[in-house]
């Protein structure tokens, strides 16, 4: 092995180790190596060959590098999986009959879309009162329960599933407080609704309710898995 190659190899290893130690690939060098390593794992190209570019020999690398690479590459893959898991978070959003009748479907969808969240299911439906009671089961002891379920089942509802990092919590921020009198300007209810009984939109309030509500309103096959072209511009670590 030439001394030039030794120097390059140790530079590669140093940057990988420091990248994994810092848990984020911060330096330009680290990013390049991480990308090369990730590509290598995906495409089964020998690790050192792609990390070196034209300067290295794949055969020379096999004898001694995989063990050194294994840890940082594994760390990178775990990070990647976590990032994907976060991106795949899903929430249930419904435009209630008042929002539909007031012509606010496009306005509401565009707020989620422009934020960078991804629509993975949508339908328009008139839920039965029994269905509305299931949806709002946690409010069954509240005095407005009957009127609320009556209203939800009074006309078309646009039911949707939105996906993205933090979409459950941030979806609630986009929606605003339950009572539009208390919703901040800039939020959907703050900008577009006036009273709590006609607050135009529903959004799941946590991971458990999101899961339950998605499975109440949608069959699994109605949820679409796809990669949007914009994702590489919406997600990224510097
Ligand atoms: P949320 O929609 O912000 O999650 P919840 O407390 O879960 O609020 O209530 C569900 C829906 O019930 C509200 O969106 C609203 O339409 C209705 N609601 C809540 N509180 C009242 C109330 O005090 N009077 C009438 N309707 C209410
Ligand atoms: Mg609620």
C-alpha cells in the first residue's frame, strides 16, 4: 500500500469516526464520506473503492477496512432510519362540513402542502351519526357531544392523512386552538373561523389518536406510500 493511500485512508477513517462521535456528519469531508459509505452499502459497491474515487483499489480495501467502517456506517444507517421514521409520522386531518360548505378545502390543503407535509390519503364522505360518535367517543360525556356528532354527520367531510416529521404536533399548530376566539392569527381557525361550534377542521391530538383515527377513517390500502420529488429539499442535515 502506498503512503499516499495510507494518508487518504486514515483521513477517511478519521472523518468517519469524528462524524459518528458527533452523531451528525458536520464537516464537508464527513458528508462526502458518509454519502460514499451510504451509497456503497446500498449498491453493494466495495466500500473503499467508492470512498476513494479513482485513487484506491477495492481489493486492497477488503482485507482491513470493513471492521473500521462498520461502526460509523451502522451509526449512519440508524440515523437514516430514525430520519425516515420521523418523516413517516402520520396524522388524521378532516375538513368538517362547515369548512367544505364555505369553500375552504383548497385553502386548508394548501397550508399543509406549503408547509412541506405530504398528503397520503384523501376522500370526501358524509359520515353517519354513529360513525361521528365513534370518532368523538372521548367526548361522549360533554354536553355538546350530541350536537357535535349531529353536525359532523350533517354533510360532506374531507378526510385526509398527512405525513411528515412532527406532523401530529405541528398539524395542531397549523390548525390553532379549539376555540377560534383563542386561535392565533395565522392559524387555520384563527384566520378562517369564529366560533367553537363551527371551527372547520379536525386534527389528531397525539400519536395514539392519530393511529386510531387513521384506522377508523381509512382502510390500510387507501394510504399511499410514495416519495415526493420535493423531499430532498424539505429534509436534510447540514
Ligand atoms: P379539537 O378539535 O381542537 O381537538 P376537542 O376538545 O377535541 O377540540 O373538541 C372536539 C370538537 O368539539 C371541537 O373541534 C369543537 O368543534 C367541539 N367543541 C369543543 N368544545 C366545545 C364547546 O365548548 N362547545 C361546543 N363545541 C365544542
Ligand atoms: Mg380533539
